[in-house]
């Protein structure tokens, strides 16, 4: 990834930049920005784009087995949207002076991160429900906040993407609700899937605020507007009501409602698992990267052909 | 449709199964395409084709009059009951096979939908009008890639030619009329597939020339799909496609 610049920024420009952000101003590609702001954005936006692209794999795994034509079409449309989001965010990242090829290479080299949630396997049809509902649901909570980010191209991308993510979440919840109201086997499938995806989806918001190394700077520069824990709590409160509405339960014996704060409080999150997956030892890290590498290597001759043909036309 | 109509049912299965099976094969690329733009394009193609199949099989179920909907037809028929052309069920192969198949079948589809958009059956005419727009885009996409691959690098040229050679023996079946279709075609409900061949060949020749590829000559034309005699590949494809639905008979999704 981009190294942390060691150059000192011009204090007056930095002050002007920070004042603009404090006044809720938007930063555009041609505006002056601290090198560190640029590198943090490149890191976040490219991770986001990579997540969309890698995220096509776990759901792509069930397109060929979707149990009705309607569900198959919805899932195809959803995975297609994710590819579109990836493309859109890569283009947004290019406004910061990096090119997509460079970013993709970082992913293929294992140097760039993507959302750890996609390192979990999809084991039943109900996982298509759980991913849409919980994973896209968590992403919406995060992205609604990012739609107010200080960097204009990212904020605008998030506004558009959030609209589609809302459709993704609805279709996921609809799958779960249908299963939960279906045959005993379907209901068991839904519950088992929720059991597997609940904790990893809470981990999607990242470490607790006190353990989050990037957060302070991201908040000061308006890239993030809310902390990991605030966002996670918002997601939990929203989701518990939805879990109850379809008569499923979350796998947390310590879950309790705090009357004073109005929050649902969960038991402890297993951060050892979180870091294990982030560091590459989740159930599917190697498979996901191998699939991306295979697609890239297997498609090299196609890209070369397109280039060669384009050159012949000049 | 008040009375069951076996010949029309069969004609709709031929139309719908081609799109369902080809759409399925296309969807296998999802997340694994050569570039992100093509991941998006192929997902879109698969979505169009399965969408067409959905409408055609829904209508087939209504015409059959036995209470089967599109999902019953897609998920609870055996391979021998499928009526797709063999070309559609062949494994997805490399990107050249995928593109060449979309091109060869897509040009046929455009001619077929164009003719069917003036079907005397209003439901067929409506589906055809929608599908025609989609298929025109599919042909444009596949045709452009045929030229890029054929007239790209040595490797892409070789792969594109191999793909055409592989698929060519399966093109003849597209234009072989089925005996139960003559009456429907005469009444303007369906269209005689053999009438498309000359125009199809004209478009193919034009693009193949621009792609610097050679049209194979004198190949034996395979057939069987329209009568339910398939390749060994279809059974495996359906095993995957139907597993969840068949594991939970009667369930709603």
C-alpha cells in the first residue's frame, strides 16, 4: 500500500484545508489535500472496490443453484451490481492519481485488504439471505455515513451505491423471512445461517474505537463521520428488531436490552477470530485470492487481444 | 389459453430451454471473467436470457394446462425432457467459446425474435419484442469481441478459430424444423427456423471475415437436443441447477 508520507505539510495550507472540512466543505480531486489524506482515501476506497469484486465470489457460488428462476434473476442482478460498484469506486479512486491496474495488482499480490466477511464460505441457500440482509445491511450503515464523507467523488459514489444496497438488503431479508416462514427444514436452514453470519457481520465495523488505529485521523478529516462502535450499535439496534420479526434468534446468550440507553447490548465479540481472518487465516482467504488470480491470469490473453486489436485500428 | 396445446407447448419449451440453458452457462462466469467490465456484461447477458426463459416457460406452463409453472418446468424436468439445442448446453469453455457461442446463437436469436415479434399469438409477440432488443445488444457485444479475438494476437486468433470449429457442428440444429411446428408456423404463431439460415450465414460470414477467421466447411451437423437426446453435459448442469429446489419439494422460495 501507499507508504505513509513523512513530508511535513505546509501549515497554512493544512490549516485552510482543515477549516474547510470543519465547515463541512467538500474536497474535490483538483483541490490541495495533505498527502496523508490522499493516501488514507486511496487505502479506504481501493479496499472498498476490492471488497465489491471479491464479494462477487461467495454469492456467485450460488447463482447456478438458486432454487427458483425469480431468485436466480435477483441474485444475478445483485452480483452484477457489485461488479458495477467495484468499477465505479475504482474510477473514483483514480481521481486521486492512482490507476486501477496498480490497485488490482496490489489485491492480487495480497498487499491490499478487502472486507474480511468475504473470507467466510457460503454453505447453504440461506446464506444468500444472510449476506444480503446482514452483510449488505452493515455495509449500508457504514456507507450512509460515508455518503457524507469530505471527499466529493467518494461521497457521491456512496449515495448512488447506497440506493442499490438497499435493494440488496431487502431481497436478502425477504429470502430469510420466506425461509423462516417455510418448511421446518427451511427454517432450520435460515437459523443455521444466521448463527454463522451474526458475529462476522458485527466484526465488519472493525475493532472497538479504542483499538482502531486509523480512526482519529479519518474522523478529523471528515472521511469518517461516526466511530466503529457507534455504527455497530446502530446496526445491532436495527437488526435485532428484524430478527424478532421473523422469529429467529441471534446466537448470543448475553444479548440484553438496556432500558436507559435504548440499545441492545451484545456479549463480547471474538476479536481473536477477527484478527485471525484479517491476517489471512480465515476459512476462505486463500481460495478467494486464488479465484481472483486465476480469473486475472486466465483472462490475460483476452486483455492482450483487445489491446492488440485496438492498436491495429489506429 | 383455454385448451391444452401440445405442439405450442413443445415450441415454447424449445424457445425457453435454449435461453435457460445458455443463460445458466453464461452465469457460470460470474466473478471469474477476464476483466471486470466483462463480468458485468456477462452477468447482464445471463440475466436477459434467464429473464426470457422465465417468461417463455411461464407461458409454456399455461399452454400445457397441467398446473406447472416456470419453476416446475425448470427445476423438475429430467434432461431428456429438455428441448434446448445442444449448442447451448456445452460447457462454458474458455472466453473464446463463450463469445463464439453467444455470437452464433445470438444472430439466430435476433432473426427468430424479429420474426416472432409479429406472431399471431400476442403473448409470444410481446416476449419476442422485448427479447429482440436484448438479443441485438448481445450480438453487438459478441460480434465486437469476435473481431477483437480473431484479429487480436496469435493466441486469441487460434483460440477463436478453435472455438468456432468446436461449435460449428452444433449450428445446423438451430435451423432444423421440428415436425410438430409446421402447422403453428403456417398459422403465423411460430416461425419456420429453416427460413433463417441464409440470413444467419450472411451475418456470420461478414463478421468472420472481419475477424480474419475461417468458416468451417463440410462439418457433420449434430442434432438431438430438440428431441431430448442431449450431450452428457446437460445432466450434470441440471444436477447443479436443480439440487436445492429438488431437496425441498413443495417449498416456496
